[in-house]
C-alpha cells in the first residue's frame, strides 16, 4: 500500500497485513511489553528454599504495579525465529525455532524441545502475531481510524473489537501498523475504557545482518546414555547463547575470577563449572588450578607462609597478563591469608584489570568428610602430625595446623556444600556481568544459565548428591 496523505480504507489495511514482511529477508525487533497486574488482599505463607518461610501476596499485593518486560526477536522468514524475554535486563525466557524443530527455556520451568512436524504445536513465545499480523483478522473486527507516524515510520491506525467477545466484557484494541511492512508497531488492549496491556516496538531493522547460527541447535545425549526415544527424548539447545550484542565480547576484557577457600571446599569444581558456562556463550577463559600450578610454575615452593605468599604472587601476575589479553582466568587457589589476596587485587589494579574475589564457603567438617585427596586423613594420622614449629610457620594443612583467614568482604560468596556447582557458577557470572557494567566495560548486565535451566535451581538433597565430586 502506498503511503499517501489520504486515510487508507479497510481493504488496503487488509492487503498490508496479508503481505506483511513478504520482502524481508531477515529482521530484528526490540519490544517493550506492559500489562496491568491485578491487586489482591489475599496473602499466603510458603516454605522457602533455605528452610525458612516467606509471605507473599496473591496477585502481587494490594497495590499492584504494572509488569514491564522487554523482548528481543530475530526472524528469517518463513520459519526461523528466536525470542528472548528480559525482566530488568535479565533473561527469564527464551525460545528458538529452526524449520519445524523448536526449543524453549523458562527460568522457573526449565527447558523443553519438540518438532512441529510431529506434534503440531509450538510454545506460545514463538507464536508471534507481531510477525504474522494477518492472524489478527481471525479474531478481530477492524476499523481504520487514521494515519500518522511512529519513530519516523508512517503508520495506519485502527481499532479492533473481538469477533467473539466475552460475556459482560467491554474489550477493544488499538493498533498502529507500519504502512510499508505491516508490522504492528503498537498494540494496546482496553477493558471498560482502561488500558490493561500494551506492546510497543522500540526498534526494528528490516535489513538486519543475522548470523544463521543464532537459530541453530546442538543435540545433547540423554542422561542415561541410551539412544533417544519416546520415553527418553533427546535434549537440544541453541549453539549460540542467549546473551548477545556488542557488550558480550566486551565482557572478555580485563577480568580475573579468584576463588579462595579451604582444601576440599569445591573451588576447582566450581571453577570448572564457571569455565563451562562462559565457554558455552563463546567467552574465552581458562582455569588456573593451584595444585596443577605447583607441579610446574611453583614446583620449587613449599607450604610455609612465605611460600604460600609467593605462590599467590606468581599466580596473580599470570592471571593479570591473561586478563589483559582478553582471556578470563579463573583461579582456584586456597590463598588462606588476607594479605596475599589483597596483594593479588593490588597487582590487578596496577595492571588495569578487574579482580573478582569469590569465597567458596564450605564448613571445615564437610571438607574433612569429603577429603578428595586424603590430605585431612594424612594429617590426622599420628605420624603425620606437624611439629609446633611447622604449624607456627604456616606449613601445616590449612584449616587444621595452619589458619585460614576468611574474606571480610568478598565480591561473591558461594557455598560448596548446599549449592550445586552450576548454581554457584551462575551467581559468579552474574556478578561478573554486574561488576563489568559498573566499571563501564559492559553496556548491559544480565545472565541466563546457558544450561537451559535444567539443574540451575536444584538445591538441598539434589545438590548434596554431587558433593562427592567437589574437590579443591
């Protein structure tokens, strides 16, 4: 339909909707969704994950506030689509469709996958009227009300009423459609004259350069290793992570993650989980494990207080060099003394790179029971008890014969006992994003577990079954 000064008629509007995005090869859209939240006087008490209780209002309380979320959309007609839902900059939902196959993730509900050719269904998140506005004609009676502009684009304005209205409801909708491409740039629903929801396109690019990998899937093995079947569906996950944008690559610059804690606290396990999470989103990183470094870089050092300080100093300089080159080092080092950790931070500050101190807080009795390397058992044997001179020298095992000075104000505190290592990894990366944003290195913050949510929220008994895997 040509953009003229006259008001188009209903036939021209219908033509625009039926031909929407017909000439578009790839497009990206950013959307802001607003909806009114119902108030309530009903309050319930529920058990919390930490064993306590919490009270909440059903319907968000007496004085409910509107819910505002944003969506990012990538679309390659006819059937390649990716949608991410963000709440306060943090991803809470995501879905991808590539042909007939689809994948969906929800922060609370985990992940699922399917195939349209087999079950003829797709998640509602992928069923977007925004991209196929002709669907509105099945549910709405339209009346054109005028023309105008929105963000320098010519739009046709229309109102819609439901073809099958609910009993007693006075519902109507307002629309603004892009005259050239048919995209509904604004949609609002009114009930009895009061707006109850609205969708507004913040930005749209009809000539976007979309990387085709953003729609790709990576097949994963079933948990029991057997071939997938009806009772063991094969899980899939997007190859490219939910994080995207120019700030993604900026995050890789000038950051070190430093994990400290008792021997057996779970530092290396959490470090490996963090490494895997960052690798899944394409961020370069590596683990610097204290025990491995003692076999080479620090093979000349013992366990005296001075040698421990020298070990931390060497690792600090190595980490700072890696961070400055764009690789995130994830240091897993007991580093029991506050002065050594303070010096490590100073070395990073002098090099102009960030330092994220993570305290893996695990009770000593748990570390002793876990004892993956037999260190505590060796110390408890009478023949292995260090002398008083060795203990005062700091050469005994940290936590027993040698002190561990707990961090007074770590950047992140995680549990190697009550948290699954992947949960701890998500918290660490969340803080990494947040700290980067505060220092101006990243344009946005927000993390979604690239694990697709399966396992990220498992705590308690489920987390404890992994405790035997936790090592220093």
